[in-house]
């Protein structure tokens, strides 16, 4: 992790209020992996006060791509970035996803914005000869990640809350039929979704290895403020430095965090 200045190369809106920023990150790009994040200063003049964590979407050479959804003050400033703008970045931070060396059938599960790190992970897995099924949940069809931006080798499954695309319901509804095929599971998304995934894996595929990127608010990204601590079977751990990616079985999933279908 280091402090560096990245230059915006391109800003493309791929879905309503969702942009992909392509950054020239210099040597920092070579160490970035899906599941890690950049901690970015979003404004000028000292405001907003806190940096914003943005998950690594894809990497290639000196470039890092971030998928940014316009949902708050910091992200609103980022999606207005123009080519040539410079961003004050810290990173790449945290522990990313690790491809299981012996796994060949990979099931990836993303909820909403959580699809971001799974795209780059799927590309890396396919390059190693793995088979990838990506299941994504969204509120409506307008917020479904575009299939055209995925490698053609990926089997793409979609679930929407309103039934406007794919399965009418939760993305976790699709898991029981797919788990027997998978020999590794990777997930990123809202806490209720990941908690439900953990329960289904525990009940139906307890021996299948799984990794999950935890979503928590991060103030410092250096493990100092302790604002992103989660409870694990090894004790309290910081999402920003010990994660964001953890083994599914290491997280202590609280009963109140179970998803609506739990």
C-alpha cells in the first residue's frame, strides 16, 4: 500500500448512475487484485474529510478500473471526474480474492454494486482454464450489470427483485441448484445476501471452500480507527487490513444479519 496520484484516462457510464473510471495508476496497478480497494480523496479543500474506498474492478498493465455508483457526496464527486483529472489515492489496500489452485468450477455471486470485483476475478480464472458461473442480483433490469462487459466464456445468471430480468426473486434463490457443481464459491454484496449465502453453503455444501468480500464503512483504511471491525472465529478483525476478503466459514454470521429468505 502506498500513497500515489492516479490520472483519469476515461469515465464511462455503464448503467444509470454507475460509472467505470479508468485510471493510470503507475506501478500501483501491478499490485492491485480483485477484492482489494483504493482509498481515494474525492474533493478539494479538505472536504469531504474522509477518503472513500473503491473496489478494484479490473486491472491491465498500468491501469486500474473502478466501478463507482453515484450514491453519496464522495462518489458523486468521483463520477464527475474527467480525463486528465488527478486523484489522490492510497492503496491498493487490503487482502483480495485468491483463486483456489485446484478449483475448476467457480461459482461467483454478486449483489448490486458487489459485482465489481467479481468481473476481474472471473477474467483471471478463465485465463487459468477454470469454468465460471456468475450469478448477480439487482433491484430491476436497468441495474443489472451489462452482459456485454463480461467474457463470453462466463455463464451469466440474473435475478431481479421485480422480475424484470431473469429470475424473479433473490440471487440466493439460484444457489441450491448450482452449489453441487461448484468446487469454490466467491461472493461480494450486501450483508443480508452474503449471510444467506453462508447459511446455504453451511447446510448444502459445508466442504466447499468459499470467500466473501465484506462491506463495511472504512474511515482510515490502515486499521487504526477500528470502524470496520467484524467478528470472526479467530476474534475481531479489521475489514480494511485483514480483509475485505475472508473465508466464508471464518465469519461469525449474526442471526439478525440473515437475509430475508432465511
